[in-house]
C-alpha cells in the first residue's frame, strides 16, 4: 500500500467519487496508486502498512 500527496484535485471513481483536494493525503493499493501517479494526480509516495498487514 502506498500513500502520498494529491497534486491535482480529483474524484476517485473507485471510491464513490470521493473528492481529493490538492495537498491532502491519498492512500491506495500499489497498482491503483501508480495508475493515478502516472496521470499526475498524486506523488511523493511512501510505502505504508495497514493494520490488516500485521
């Protein structure tokens, strides 16, 4: 799972069109995060572990 900053406002189509504003944090599975990163919506990622991973 990766987490990073939102670089461009967007509505997440895979999460009920939840709005993410510039500067907020976004967290998603690696594949989904990389997909949004390639489109320029998120960046400055770091790997995070969820409570379920322990």
